[in-house]
C-alpha cells in the first residue's frame, strides 16, 4: 500500500502531511523548512502552478492569474458558479 497525502487547506495558510497507512505514522511536510505556506495559487501561461509566496511574487506579471481568496471558491463549481478570482 502507498502513502496518503493529507492537506489542511486554510483561508490564509495551507499545511500538508503524509500518512503511512501500514504504520499509522504521520509525517509533516515542510516547505523550505516551514510547516505551512500562504494559500495562494498563480497559474502561469506555461501551465506551471506556483503556490504560496512564490505565487504572490508573480502578482505583478498578471494579477488575473493569481488567486489568494481560495477558500471562498470551494464548492462554487457545485453551486453553479465559476471560480474566477
């Protein structure tokens, strides 16, 4: 059996961990030594997906490709709205 990724998607920060089902061990994922990163996504023209501080740093290139209010978009698709920004 493989591992399971656990993601705590918060309004301002996101955390992640890996669950090892065979042992029950949970391993926190660190992002450049930090236990979390900003809940922000930048979708680059190249198709790259940038997250956290790196996403924020790309804001000036095209602000429409940055989404920082992610939690408000959860379930929007299911409700019939498109998640834009």
